[in-house]
């Protein structure tokens, strides 16, 4: 019964949360920092937002694409196919991280909500 004493409604988004500070932490995430992290290393922006599994999967997939292009595609052709595959995946993960940020900011995320 001690657990239920800590459940409150957030003052900013009116969702049932463990504490008000959890909601503030989510709202305090910076879109600029999220994008910068996603630009530097694919998947790190997702990890910053709290989507750890998704971020690790994206990071591993990016490394796998890079290694597959180096090992499986011959030299001159790899310079054409590599940027197309890697660049397309990189752009997709940037769009995805911005979409997830907007979803979190609007309160549609399920990361800190509790069912009544």
C-alpha cells in the first residue's frame, strides 16, 4: 500500500504518474539535442528519449549496413550503394526520432503512465 501514496496526477499533462518530476523530466528533453545526437550516431537520439531497445536496434542495424556494404559489395559499386542504403536509413531514423519526440511532448507516450 505504500506504493499508492506516490501516485499523483501531473500538474502539466493531467496524467496519472509516479511523481510530478517524472513528467517534468520527459518534457525537459530538448529537440535540438535529440537531433544532434541522432545526427552524430544513429540510435543515440532514441536512447536519449528513453527508447533504449529501439535505439540499440537502430545502432546495430546501422553498423550492420556499414559492414555489409564493406564486405559484400565490390569496391566501385560500394561507393554508390553504401551512401544510398546508409543515407536512407540515417534519414529515416532522424525522421523517426523527431516523430517520437513530438509524440512524447504531446503526451501520447506510454513510458510513465500507469493504468488505473
